C-alpha cells in the first residue's frame, strides 16, 4: 500500500462510525485507552500475550464496559481493525504492529490518542522528556504550578494516564464503567518517554523540555539516532523549547527544531540572556524578565533544592523554565521547590552510621544517571551491578575514579564493571558479591561499611537494571534501606 492510501486511512479522531480499534497491551495506559475509546463508541479489542490471574481480572473489568479482550495471543491482528493504539512497551517490530504497518493501518500511542481526543478549550500541556530526571521535573513543575494557583496535574509515566486526564474519564472499579472526574485542570505537567514520543505525530505542547540525552533503550529503538529522533519530537512547532545548555544533544535538538516560538536554555553556570542558571547561591532567570540583557529575576536558593545535588539543581531549573514560560511568578517557583517531596530511590539519604552517609539511588539504572549520582559526593563506596543492557561503563568509571574509596559489586553483569574498574581505577579496592539470595543485600552493605571511613558516602547507584535479582528498582532500593537499617541497629 502506498503512502497516499495510508494517509487516507489515517484516523481523524471521529469514533461515531464505530471504528474497530485494537489496543495492544493490558497495562495501565492500555486499559485507560480502551475504556475511553469504548465510552466514545469505538469497537475495542484489547490483546495481550499474557494470560495470568492479574490479566484475567483486568479483562473482566474491561469486558463489563463492553471491551473485548483476547489473552494469550499478542501477535495476530484482530480482523477488521481500523486503528491500533499501542502500549509504550511494545517494540515497533512486534508481529502485531508489523502486521498493522504492512496493512497500512495507523498505529498510535496513548499519548497521541489523548492529544486527538482533547475537548475544545483543553488544558495546555507542559511536556518533559530526557534520559534522566523526567519524573522529578514533572513533579517539581506541578508543585510550582500549584503554588501559582493553577489546578495542575502531573500525568504520563507518573501515574494518571494522559488520556484519562484529558477526557475526564477515570477508570471504574469492580466492573463499573469509567467515571467522570469532577475537578477540571487548567494545565497538565506531562512526562513523556522516548517510547511514547515514538508513537506520537501531532502532539504540540505549549512548552517542552529536553533535560538530557544519553544512550538508553537502544535495544527498543534500534539505534542512537532513532532514540534521539524520538526525543526531538517534543519540540513541536509553536512550543517554547526549553533545553539544557550544558548538554550538547539537548541544545542541538532545540537549535534544529523548526517553528518553535522561542528557545530558552538552562545551565548550572551563570546564565546568559535567554537562559536560567546559577549565580552564587541563587537560581536566577534571565529569560522571562522585561529586559533579559540587563535584568535577572531571583527564583530560589540552592538550599531550596532537595535533595541537593548538581543534577537536581538542573532538574529544578528545567521545571522553572517551563513554569516561567507559562507565566508562573518567581515566588511560586520558590514555593513549589519547597513544597516538592522527592520520590523514593532517587539520591535518598537513608542514614548516617559512624560518620558514614548511606544513600539510595536505585533509580540510577544506566551510566548517565549513575554518573550524576556519583558526582554529588566527594568520597564514595560505590554499590553497583545488575543488568547493563549492553551499555558501556568505561567512561563512567573513568570519570568517577578519583571519587571512589571502594566498590562492592553484585548482579549478573558485575564482572563488566569490575573490568572497567581494573582498567581505570586499579587502586580502588573491589569486593565481588556473587550471591543472589534474599540476604545478598545485607552482605553487600556489610562489605561497603567495612570499606567506608568517616566522611564517606556509601552509595547505591547500580548503573544496571534490577531484574536479575529484584522485581524492580524500588524493590532493590527497599532491600538496601532495610539492610542499612539492620546495620544501624547492630551498630547502636
């Protein structure tokens, strides 16, 4: 089928004709999309390769709302499908998606669906993407908007599916139909992953930010160019493009973006006109003042950023850039930062024991995130390991070698980190912990404690995914916290 025919079959958002929609995936976003589509008159079939107790429970709830669900087969396209709405985890080369593409059937994600279903006068979007820091920034931004008196909601990867926030339909429970939400929102703080952006084509936020870009999810995208290309979609024509002036790729994406309303940088250095940055102990704005060439607005103090770390200051500046683009006054930026409660497992201080700080950054699941975490501390006993997903760690180890008091390694790919340490930090003592049982983290923490000296930080910044030993990164972080708490009791 040629491109012209595909365009003619593209869905324009009208569901009154009973459009047959296949929703790929029974996760949170897939269920939300199915409910909203069914409520609007579409004939919806949800497919998922899994067929466990949890999936059957979700299927029963959807079927009570008139949605068909097919479990145990995630590969074949239902007959008569006119549109596919895919969950973000489904790779473009998945058989069902490949079949849809070959048939000229449009494939979109839940984010694109939400954008097309926005009612007249819908709340504008302030959107965030980046390799690291997305959730922190979207929550900081929501706090700033709320402090300014807006009815703001953080959506996307942070909880509420975007399609529910946009349409006002919340999921029912116990088989009940979707319920209309009572509170409307006048602005949405939207976290967007590279997966979600890949399946989006017309999303045009009021303002957008690219926090940083480093290799990640290359197995899904197929190449670094494809990954960067997905991120670039967030700088849509007409938006205020907020970019990281200290990150070459983020800055280049903003520079290349066509038709944006304006470009605003943020930096950990003294800002130039058109940027937000740091002057001594203050976060300042030289972009949204009456005369950026000669005026700066004080936004907050470094002490207002919690937890304090250089990359978290950058997060605060990115959130402030989006908030200021939307007209939030400086005092609300400060109030928002002070009201912000950090999510767990992100440079989370757990305890001080015998003069040693213990910090949980289990969310640091790739080199870019681990590097930012390690840079926040002068002398570190590093706990690392897990699944490296094919990513190289040599640059990371080379950059942090001077900060390392020691390293304790665990998980499947620990040998690769050990090899990098041997090449770039040969004098740093390394303890290898091959154990994978439930008590492994206690032994890891005990070894780290033995290497640490007063003034050091024992830092869990694993640089790898958790699935070789734990259900997810929060479970790994919880295991670390529990092990530190037991160590503290023993020390007391």
